[in-house]
C-alpha cells in the first residue's frame, strides 16, 4: 500500500479508563505507524472525540453547539497523538477545515499532498467543520480527497459482526462483506452517510481490533484477521 487513511476511535485511545488518554496505548499505535512510514507508506489519520465528548447523548445542548464541542475534542486528540508520534521519530502535520490560530494549518488537498511528500503523517482534525457530520463521514471524505487506497478502521472489536458481540455471544463475524450489505442490514460499521459515500466512491475499508498485537502493521502487510468491506 502506498497511501492509507487510519481511523482511530477516541475511546480506544483511552484504554480501560474510557476517558482521556492511555499513553501506553498511544505509544504502541505510534510504534506501529512508524513501521509503516519507515516502509514508505503515506499515512493520514482521523481520530474520534468520544474519549472527551459525545454530544449526541446530551439532551440539554443545541446539536450544532454539541457537534462543535466534538470537533474541538478531535483537535485535542490529534495534537496529543501527533506529539506522541513525534516523540518516536515521525514528522507530523495537523490540518483542520477551520483556522485555530497557530495550533493547526488549514486543510486543502494540495497542502496534504505536500505534507505527504515531506514524509509527514497527516492528521485531519476538526471533522468536516460542519455540524451533523460524524468523524466517520470525515474519514471517508478525507480518504477520497487524498486518494487513499483503503481506510484502516481500528475499532474496539476485531471486525464486522451480524449483531453486537458484546451482547450476543453467538454473533457471527464476517471475513468479507460488501458495503451494500452493511447499508442494507444497518450493521453500523460506519454511519449511513459515510457508508453511502464509500459506496458511491468505491472506497474499501479494512476493519480490525486496535488492541490486537501489531494489528495496524499486520493489516497493511497482509496478515489481516479482521473484516474486509468491499465496494
């Protein structure tokens, strides 16, 4: 693979604490991404904000404002994870769809491509910049814009199941499934808007468990044990 878009959930980065950051977890992720970068893979990253804020669970805050708080949560996550990546020897850049002073640079495809050419890992923070769009949608949108080969969807479970494996011990795991089936059966790999965007733009996804040993490296190098979502 030449260029990939890695989606990390905020909750996964929080580890067992379920909130904030679990630094050993983030350091492990950084070590794996560095292996990819050292092998010549260009890596873009989107991180959710669920370790800080889940605005849709609030009944007292206007949806637009709740989503804006979520966007800022993703910025905090990207700043933190970016610095951990730097500490293990990578160059990074954080791009957002809105200006945040000296914290980030403004996103454009040309800017992202320049960063990749300089050997940087590029973090896409701040969502789409608009309410009512999730980081799932951001992930697919940015993957399409930067012409990534595939989305690496690192989740708390190790693939796509026909029902929630946390509540159903008999849930069936798929080795491969089409995005159309994901949409038809509402399997929730990513939200519906992101699923349709994947389907229309033929963007495949590889879904795997972040907490499995070397799961990111294994996924890119062909030792994949999760679920391939085809288009």
